């Protein structure tokens, strides 16, 4: 019986592989602006390989055909002697003259110029369309770094190195004056590759053989800051490549990879006066234990410099100011948290030198917002944004008009709080304008002069809607396109359903999505599989429309209900919501996820909670196995791919940010290795032998613990595979076969489920 079902499964997989993917049309717009950015044209590709060209007058809010398609087709047919269909015009691009009286069309070996008055055409084979660039919103999370330079701004001096010490060299001479005498391999002024890796900086020395210092000069060239580094322990991870392509014998690979608790490279600033050739001593009590010190920033008048200090443990983040003459150091911004500061995803600072201000991002009031600081005194002048919603990112700081353009989540309280909307606000917190409106998540494209924008918004259950709006007030100027999904409907496609249920506290809304198979029979019972990723650095439930789910859709159409949920501990909600993950990664939001699934099953009785599966990759692989180990009464089968099963085995920056530092007993208590003896359900572990994202030994240590506990499980080690075996064809097929065998086939079923036999 099992062989019959697996044979039908393979036929279903084969059919789904070769089935033509249904297409969607008019889902996005690529505008080509002209006439001083008051007009643009775009092309619609339509069903049946048809196409049309549309002209939009943004100033007057009108939309119409860019030209008479039938008339152009007739003229081209007469001139070329070929039959031309006005819905299948033989060109892809057009171009309007500045005065709007003529336009050109461009195709393969074809270029014709038309005038609008008489539609007379002239051929110009040498003409080529001009390339136009449309600026998109700026995905900006932090100000640009001021990169170090060994040469002074006035060109008179250069800092060079001999051994581990600094020397001052005057331009045009060979004379070098030694500035430091305390440099040594254990405390060096050489730029540290180890430190650069730690803080995500990239630097390539012009001469790899020549020691390079990291120097930040004052604008007047009278002072400079040099970073001195105490190297940390350089941990190497070793991998065995069992089946290299270029030789028979295996290869040993190694690479640097810091893990939680490791001794890290510590770099601190040292201030020097050029004239006297002396160091001005600094008191480092305000930055004694750095995870990183970055963003060295000199004021224009050279009176002081500032830098960003991130304390190890990520509970203290400061901007510190240092007086150039005296070396006096004081905090300007002093951000503290009892749990963690999500510096990797919720950090923004903008120095406004002309007004001596800083824009700073913080969750201090329980929500991620922006604050305006007096850069001289360190006083908060005012909170720029406020409310029970979050700033998702800053796109533009307009210091001239004293405005911030930003993205927000939850700002329209009647909508899903994860939907992204675009906004603008004054520095003083007045005149908040929400530029986008539709009930969905938004992405926008500005006109080159930023006066207009094209807003494309959608939901998982609503295809994209394209609108033209005014950047001044968000007013709708013109509806452009609504997506054509007729082919999807004809294929039997089931729209995903956004679903909301209460979390563990009985009051917080938990958001997720339900995917159903084609030809759903509500009288049947369907196993449910959760695709999990609970990494605290973001939220992960899809919000925008997608035509097809790729491999995921094949799984659904085998006869599974698929769900995806953002439980507590993930990002982009309140600070309280996020804090659930603090020293608590193993939680993975399971109490919320299970309540959500129970609420879904109550509303839809065909969801069978006696057959619940779970799968995930990386942190999702860790959570998938944790679900089986900590909630064995609920999750019956799981696929854990490339999991970081013990947070002490994974990358340092990610794990110390959420699990804290120093490494404490909670690391061990929440390890899947420690909990492996609890396994009751069915488990498939996957790992790539050359995974450089998560140490593959993390998976093998789970394997060791399971063997010692005498537990049954399945294991796929993928030779030559990297991070994410489920992204491979073979890995995904194994997942489908595993869940079919363990969730679709049960004692009551004696024949193949209808959905398996008919899946396409």
C-alpha cells in the first residue's frame, strides 16, 4: 500500500514539475518619465502575448493610450509590407520628444518616428532609446560611514606604520616622526581584519604586505584619531569536502567564525595632536567593554569628534563626544535596555552638522520611533514620531525642509500592523502625512523630481494595485492598473487567507496565513504543516501578493494545509512583543503558534490537529526540532534543515544579541542537543557538509545526542551542500516524501488520498 501511494506521489511531482505556471499581468509598472517629469509612459504585457502602451499625465491625473495603436500598426504594415496586429506591435520601447509632438518606437532592427498630428512616419535605423532611471525610495538604515584615510585633508601629512606603531610623515620629505611607542602584536595600530569582520566593515588595503592604520583626520588637519586594537581569539571552523569536483581525495577547508563567548578583537580610539606629535589621553570608562566602536565623525570646525559605542551584551548603545583640545569625553546619546537593543535591525542615526542635531532611533517608549537630539548638550529636543506603531526604516532626511520620510508598520490601526506604509513628518513631530492608503503592504517609486510616486500595494489574498499619488499629501491622482489573475483562477488556485488569533496573553493579535490545496474538500480531514522561521531579527509571514508558491505549492497540492505564523519574540511589533525572545530563543513563539492553529482548526474543522508537521531552515531548523522536543503533544513530524541547534555553536553577533552575554546556563538549557532525549515524533535532519553560515557540527552534535538517547530519526548529509538543503531539488523531494509517509498515510487510509492522486 505504501509503495502504491509513493508511486502516485512521484507521478504527482512529475506532473507538477512540467505543468505550465499560470501568469499574472499588469502587476507592476516601470515608468519612463519625460516632459520635465510631468508625464511618463509604461508598457502593459497582456494575456496572449499582447501588449499596450500607456501615457500618464501626472500633472493633470490622466491615463490614456500612449498613441493610436491601430493607426501605428496600419502605417508600419504599409511601410514594411508585413501584417501587424495592433495588439502585438513589434516594438518594446517608445520615446517622446520634449514638446510631446512626436514619438519614436524601437524594436529589433526597427526604429520609426511618428508625429501625433498626421501620424506620418519616418524610419531611422540608427536611433536608439534613451535610458531613463527612476529613483526608488532609499533603503537607508544608518548614515554613511566616514572612511579612514592615512593622508590629512590638507595633504601635508600622512600616517604610516612601522611594525605596530604610528609615524608621521610630512609631504614631500622622507622625514618620519614616531608618534607611538606602545604598539605591539597584542595591542596594535594596524587595521584589524578580525575587527572589521565583527562589525561588518569591509576594507581592502592597497598593498596587502604593508601594514595599514585606521585613521580619521580632523577637517583642519590638526588632530587625528587612530584605532588601536587588541586582537581576540581567532576561532576557525573546519569542514571536510568529501567529494570535490577536481580530485578524488577529500579536502579540508577552514574559515574564521566567531561564536558566542569568544574573546573578540577590541578597537578603541586614540587622539593625537599633529603639531606637538603627542597623544591626548582619553578616559575610556564610558566605553570600557566594546562590542564595537564605529562611525567616527569629526565636526566641521574640528573642535571635537563623536563615535558610536555598542557595549558587548547589546544593552547599552552610546554616541560619545570627545573634545579635541582636552580629550574630555561625555555621552551625547545614552541608550539603555534591560533586555536588548536590536542594533542590527532597528538602528538609525543621522548627524545634522549645520544645526548641531542628531536624529536617533529608539524603542524607549515601547515602540520603535525617532527622536531629535541637541548634538551639543545631549538633550532630547523632542520625540519626532510617536504612537502604538513602529518606524520600519528611514528613506530620506531632508534637512533643508526639516522633514523625515520614513516607512511605518501599524500606523493605520485598522490594518494588519505588518503592512508597510510610507510617511513624512517634520523634525518637531508636527504634520504627519501618511502618503499611502490601500489596505495592504506598499512599495513605491518616486518620479525623478520626487513630486509624484507610483504606489504598488497588495496582500497575500489581493493582487497588486497600482496608483499614482502626490508626494506632497499622498492624494490619489490617477488609478493606473489592477492585476489580471484570470489564469490563476482558471488553474484552480486558492488564495491564501490572512488569519488572526489571540496569543498567549489572551489579548495580543497573532498574524499568520493559511494556504489550502486546490479542489479543497471541506468534508475531508487534512494534515497541517507549519513553515517556521522565528528569528528575532525580523518578521516573516508574507504580506505581499505572490502568484505561486513554487515548491511550497507542490506540497500544498499533495493534500496538506500549510501555515506560516509570526509569534511573540519576532520583530516589527512592540518592544514587549519582541522581548519574549530575550534569553529565550527556544520559545520560538510556540505558545502563540499553537493557540493560533487551534483557533484556525476551530473555524475550519477540516484542519486535523492530530497530524501536525513543522519544517524550517537555519534558525527555522532549530525551531522545527525544538517544536518536536518541547511540544511533542502537538507536533508529530518535523524536518529540520541546517539548524543552529545550540546557540553557542552559531555566529556570535546574532546569538549574543538575543541570548545575551556572558554566556550563561540558559544557553545549555535551551540547546536541542541537551533536549534531544525528549524526542517522540518523526524527525528528518538535513545538513550540508560545506555550510559556512551555520557550523554543520551543530547538526552532528544533535545526531550524537539522539544516538546516545537511542532515538529513531532520519538524516540527510548533503555532500558539497551549503546552507539550506531544502533549496535543493533533492532536499525538497525528501521533505515531501517524509511528510507524505508520516502525515498523509495513516492507519485509517487504505488508498491514496484524492489530493495525491490528482495533484498537478
